[in-house]
C-alpha cells in the first residue's frame, strides 16, 4: 500500500511539473514596438481618414486596445523610455533629462555618452546599450526574462541563443536613407517624393547653404529606424529552428527624427513604419511567434508641423511653422542686443543629444568648416557632448574643458528647459549651495565697465524676452520691412513672449516658518515649488507621501510671493486664475467638486491628470515635482543634480542653447508634447476597444507582464520579481484595466 501511495504521489508531482512547464511554455511572447516621438493625435487622424496605415488600423484599432489619454512624465527621450521600460518614475531612477549636469563635478553629459557601445553594428542588438539605462539599480524589462551569461556591463558574452529575450535599442545608422528616393524605399510604393530628398522646403525657407547642411550633415546620418536592428529581429522571427524567445523588442526612431525636420517627411516615415509592422505580423502568422502579445508605445509627442494640429492655443491648424528656439546660452552670455541682458556675462555651456554630425563641431574639422565662413555650422559650437571624444579624438568635450578650466560652466542649460546656476552670482563658484527665491531675484549676472557688479532679477528678465530680440530670421537686418512683416505674422500665430511660467524651489523650512503656512496648517517635508506667471498669478506645489510611499501633491493659487535676504517669505492665497489655467476651466473630468475644494486637498499624479486632462497642462502638478525633486533611491542624486529654474515655454517656443528652426520639437509640458501613443493586441487583449482613462508610460511594463502571465485584473499581480533578485519591484505604474478581455 505504501509503495502504491508513493507511486501515485510521484505521478501526481510529475503531472504538476508537466502542467507548470506547459503553462510556462504556453505563455505568449511579448513583442514591444517602440516608436519614438509618435503623436497619438497625428496617428489617429491618419488611421481614421486615410488608408495609409492599414496594419496599425487592422491589428490595433480593429483587433486591439488603444489608449486615448496616455501621457509621459517628461517628454524627452531618455527619461520617458526609462519610465516606459522600467515602470519606475524619474524621481526614483534619476533619469531627468537627455542631459545631466552634476553640480559637484560641474560636468555635463548627455545620453549619447551611454550609447558609445552601439556605434558598432554588432552591439546594436539584444538591448546591450539599453542596459546602460540602469541607474540606482532599478530593473528594466529584460531583467524579467532569463539572460545568458553577461559581463560586468550587462553585455552578453556567450551564445545569444541562451537568452530568453531579443532586443534592439537606440539605433544610430550611418547608411544613406534609400527610402527617400522614389522606388528604392522599403514600402510597397517606395520612398517619399523627390522634393523631400532635395529639401526643397528647406531650400525655399532658409537658402541653399542651410538646406545643404541639413541634408549632408544631419539627414544622411539618420535612418527612419535602425534597419539593421529590424533585420536582426526579422531573422529571429523567421528562424523556426531555434527555441522561441519570451520577449522581443525593436526600436523605431525615424518618426521622431523626421517630424523634427518636416511634417510631411514624418508622415512618410510613419507609412514606412506601418509597412515594417506589417512584416512583423506576417512573420508572426507563419512562424513560432503566433502566440504573441504586441504592444506599441511611443515616448512622447511633439509640437509643430503642418497637418492635424490640435489647435489648443492658437489658430495653427493647417499651417506649417517652425518651433522658435530661445537661445538661453546667448542671453545669459550677453550675446544678444537685448536691454535686459546686455550686461549678462555668464560663461554658459549647454549639452544636447544629436545622432548626426550636424552639431558636432570642434577641433580641426570644426575649424575647417568655420574657415569657409559657413556660419550655420557654428550654431552649436558652444555646446558640448562627450560622444565627440568617441568619434573624433581631437574634439574638445565638457570633461576636457574642465581639466584646464574647472569653472568653465557658470550657468548650464539642460533638458530643454532647466537651468543650473551657482549660488548668488555667476562667479561665486558655490555650486553646492542653495539658490532661493531671493538669490534668483537679486542675482549677480556680470560686471559693468567700472568693475561694479550687475545684479538683476532673473525671473523678470526671462519674462521680458520678446521675439524681436531672438534673431530667428537669418539674412535680414533690423528695419527691413519684410522682416517686420515676418515678426508680425509670427506674433499673430504664437505671440511675442516666449515664457509662459517658470518654477523655482523654496526650502521647506523657510516655507514652514511663513505666517501663511502656519495659519493654514500646511507643513512641508520637501522643498516647495513656486510657479510664477506674474506677481498676481502664482501657485504653490507641495509634496507629501502616502503610507504606501506614493507621492501626492497640493497645488494652490497664490499671489505676491516674495523672500527677503534673511530667508523670510510672504505670499497671499488667491482663489483666482492660476499659471496652468486650471481655475474655472470648463472641461474637468471630476464632477461635483469645485476647484477651490479640489485645490485645498492632496491628490496623486493620476488624479490630477484625470481631472485636468483637457487643459493645456494636464500633467504639470505631478510631473514638475518628479523633475525638480527626488525620493527613495533617487535621493542620492538630488543634491548633485537639482536645477534652480524650470522654464515653461509658450506654445510655439522652446528654450535651449542652440538656434532651432525645426518643424516640431518636444521637451515642453504642454499637452501635445507629453501625450504618448500606447496600444496592445494579442491573446488576452480586448478587441476594438478605446480606453478613455488616463494612463502613463509607467503602466506599460506592468501591463505587459500581466498579459505575459495570462492573468485577468482580479487576480493577484505576480511575476514582478526580476531574475536573480529576491524581492519584487515596487512599480510606480500599474496594469491598465481596460486592456484586458474580461
């Protein structure tokens, strides 16, 4: 009897093992399609009103689930992809821009410094460079799937077939973009029209030299996506002799690159991407990846362009225009003929990310081009990106400059709109001290001809910038009648004032000592953020934490904020229009609660975005603290990387450190920029569904993992323990309920 019992038990255990093994084998493969810079409103307009995106329409809109209100925290490449592929917010990961400035070392770097690994084709696969995005030890999507043996940098060092995942990311392609030439593209009808290749639109607007420079030094080194990466993925999908992977990912970059340049070219690239998606689904149907969940996601949207403009602020629908760049490096350096900035004498360095050669000027090659008197080539000469050292050994980098001049950076502009300054004045060298409101309104910006310090109110000066001092139309002289006409046309479209609002930080102890804070019972545990539009239109953002550790925020309209030299602050609560335009807005998502009651309470990021989803700035109350402050494991970077100012440009403008004539741009916190695309299809996904709920890129990975595990929304969330770690990951995102077919 005992032998019979043991035999039966062994048989049952064997069957359980087989059953568990079958469950694991039956898990669908997760396929991530990462399309950089894809605006959801553009996409939906093309899908609904044309037949040019048949694959996206068929597989996602008709047979999948589409997110109507998907947002990213910060509409820049690196921070958004970090949140998308980790489920961890930027205030924990510390990825708060494409560039990072370290106050302690005074070195500025950008994300290209972490991409050197992929300049060689053999490294542009399996997420090798993508693994460089791991900061503060937070996990990323590949950590949830078995990997082969890796080296200390996370790169595979053995047979790639031992990995359960396959991924390409952050492409740089040095091949000529064949698809621009009619008949030579990858799409069913070839590439775009010849005028796109010849840049006739640039030629008409900026002249031959500008058009030639943009074509030969930038476009020819961009591809619509990493063609080699897609080829690697198609080879894997069509190989039925090797085991099925559990995760596939491919990154498509061209939508972002070409929407920056010309809108019609961005649309042409989108058509090519749709064709590539069709190839992927065709490979799925006839191969080992039939049972797969496919999830398309973008990192951000953009502003500018020609068609399908959502027309939130200004009558731009149907008009093609350039985003107007405000060169803060020029302003802070006193290199503009503006009465407010004429005495500024800061030595400013900015950093930016560029995948082409257009902006990489320095050393012998830069001198050669400058000697040709091609002034356009020097537009970005004051900026630095350490990737130059990798490509051209004689290029000066930020780090090299610091070796000989450790105080070379005296004001830094990063992430499109954040500003870093030393304490109290441009030459104080006190980078680790706190710049409060008083410092920023009494800042030493230069020295006059007699050697006396020039002290200015930075906020007032930034607010006083007008388009006539931007010099945005090269080749025209002041007083030219046609120039005046151009400025007037621009003013009618986007206004004459680039700055909408700015944000400064106040030490929480200074805030807590203020009479108004005491009287209202408010006590801050983090720095308080002051949003300033004008003296009569300001706001406070106060952060606290729930028992779960999740941050929540209060946003209160105020006016007359001031601070004296002793640090004492005063302000008045002001139940009236606020800098973000929330107060009295006619279209709010939360009914039955007026703005005064709502703004007197703390709410989570998702709740704020849900209420004000239809406003100009749906995400600012949660996004700004996550950019300006840090929590948990991100705290270790906060002291070194905290910015002094955050600038919010009006629609049609961008703050940066280089002249910008792009058709579109991103990095702002306006709705068009922070909106992202997200959609799912495959086993367990609802078909033909449009989800109205506000969701975030942070929700992407938790949703993928739940779909992988075949779980409905009522089950306990499992599968969140990365391979090799003993504790589950605490996500800031959550599975999207509307995706699941239940």
